[in-house]
C-alpha cells in the first residue's frame, strides 16, 4: 500500500502573506526597552541541524534522557492511549518520535502522522523520509507556528496523541504556557491524549552546562536567529559581534539565553525600514527554558483543562514525560 503525503504551508514560500510572523515578532521584540526575540525563529533548516547536533553533546542531557524514557515506555504509551495517529509539535526530523511510530506500528494501530514545524525544508524532508520508511502511512505535514496555526490541523481521523517533547513547553512564559495548554486541550479531540516532555528542576550547574557547551554549538545555535533575520528581513547583523549568554534564574526556575552586543552598534532591517541601536554589552533575550517541579506541572495542566494519566521519569529524576487527557474524561 502506498503512503499518502500532504503538506499544508502556513509559513514559508507557499504561505498566505497574512500568516507570516517573523517580521511582526522582530518589530515587536526589537523595539521594546528590553529587547527579545521568540525562540521559534531559531529553527530554519540550519537551526534544526544545529539543534540535532546539540542533542548529541555530552552536556545536553534532556534529549538523551527523554529518548531513553520513550524507548522504555513507548509500548506503555500506545497501550494506554490506543492512538492511531500522532501529531508532533516542533517535529524537526522526527528523530525521537520514530520510537513512538514504531511502537504504534508494532501494536497495529499506526495510520497517520502529522508533523508541525516552522521550517518548510524540515517538514518536507521529514514527511518524505517517513512516507518511505513506513509503507501505507498517511503523512499530513503543517508548516506553521504551533502557537498560531494548530487550527489548521485536520480533524482527528481516530484517537490522537499530540506530542510536545523536548521540554519545549518551557520556552513559554507562565501565562502563555497555560493558554497554550488550553489550545492543546482543544486540539486533542474528544478522546485524544497529550504526550508532554518537561525538564525538571535540578542542580543549576548541570542546567547551565547544558545550555553553554564546551564546543560552542549552542552559542552558534543562539546566533543563528541573527542569520535568519538577515536573510528574511534584509538585516545587516554581524552575528560575530554578539556573544552567547546562558544562566539559571533561581527565582523563576528557568534558564535564560541571551545575545550580548560586544560593542556599540546600529543594525538596519531593510524589510521593516527600521534601524535598531545596541549599546556596548546590551543584551537581548532569545529564549527562556522553564524547569518544572511536579507541583508546577500539575497546576499548569489543570489550568489547561487537562489531567495526568501517567508520568514516566528517568532513574535520576532529570526529566519527565507525561501522558495527559481532557479533565472531564
């Protein structure tokens, strides 16, 4: 049986102009008194490749720990959910979710995979690879921002798992995080499940090393957002003129990544007709990554109208993968 492949483009070359978000985010973020950019714009094709490299670094425990949890419990997740389709938010190249797809195929339930990512190149490559690897699989890719475009997902064709892995939920500020969980509540369908990966609170030294590796890959990943702005908005950022900063905020229990201007400079963005001034050593925030306690996680799920069904962790208590569903079920 041949696979079926569809890609819905809400960002990128085939997207409606009204759906484009980079220009809006840059204009908003770089004209604030404290400059910031949302981390979703790291992930063009080059950014996705850099992130795949980060996941192999010795300091970066989240990816390998989460994968080990999935390898140990993928069969349990499939048994608990009985799902026939998998939606993956921030899919990248579906490196981790092949474990879930394999478990669904082994259980005889796998029918459809729906990768969602902001990178058009990545969605195309992921979708093409999976249709080749899984004969008969229906793949419906969505090139879009998971905070804005989940309404463009097709209706569930069966019981659905929405996978939001990698601790990416921690990139959202608390209010936005709870609003987004409410959006996921709606995207699950009547009898679907959320599979949520969350990084847990731990020794700050371990956390900071994970976001400031010795090889400098995370620093290059952080600066990649400047390459994206230069290419897409006609910017003249010199990425080498900004240094990577990562630290743990103990009060908020999150990692912050920033870019710090090495000297005073002015950056022009032709597409916005905007010049942005940076003082020497001025910083702009490019990411937060919140770390969770069980209590915080449960409070966020409840605020999103969800309840925990199962939670799996590693022996060291570094990371958690939670299966949740609508609270009324």
